[in-house]
C-alpha cells in the first residue's frame, strides 16, 4: 500500500504536469522521478513545499492575501506546517481550526481570496487531493494579483498578462517541488 505522503506527491505531480508549458511538461515525469534519491525520506516534502508556496517572500500566497484576515489565516497554516516539519504533532482540531479560519477569510474577502483558499485547502492535510487543489489556488492567486496590478482597460491584454503570471507561478512551484525532492534526507 502506498504511503499517504506518496499519494500527496502523486496528486501534486499530476496537477503541476497538467499546468506546465509543453516543453517543461515533456520532461516533467523524468525530472520528477530523477529528483528522488532511492531511499529518500519523503514524508515532509509536501510540508516544506506548501510552506514555500504559501509563505515565500517573493512569490508566496501570503503576498497575494486580499485582506488582513487572509494574511493571518495563511500564516496560521504556515505555522502548523512548520511545527510538523520540526516534528511536533499537530492535532486534527488545530488543522480544522486553521481550515475554518482560512475559509472564513476567503469567503469574507470581496473577490473570494484565492490565496486564502490555497491555505484552507492546504490545511486539509488529511486529504491527499487537497495538495493539488492548494497548488491550483496558489497559481490562481498569482493570476488574480497580476490582473489587479495590470488594471488594463483591454480585457484581452489583461487576461494574457494574468494567464502568463499563472503559468510562471506553476513553473516556480515545479522548481520548488524538484528542489524539495532533491533535498529529502536519505
């Protein structure tokens, strides 16, 4: 039977593959598999990945938080994953509270805050498919931020810029995952 963390990685591998530009997608499975050292300890790869995706100082979802409540919710989820990485046991109640907090922040935001949704789905760490959903919302947050930053009167140009930001965000997440796989302890 596959370990739960392997199922999380399989979902994440698939969602990134499906959203990469064609040239990178052609090489994705080989790069993914070659990044894993035989005997590597993979259970914390997703936790480290999600901490970067949510909290990175240059591209993390926290930068795209639509409200102060969203930022608080994202940071709460980051803290839980950091505790998990350090070896602490995070209770189901703590994950549930973080998930409820992030969903509430996302619903309260005027534009349904994708960054908060990314945190909320990541906080459902007991559901392997939530990994993929968190990545999708993270890319959506980058897209929404680009659309807001452009503020173009030309809707087509606005969509092109936003879609490019989303694609770049998927490529960045691809690079983050590959790095975390390569850094997994043996």
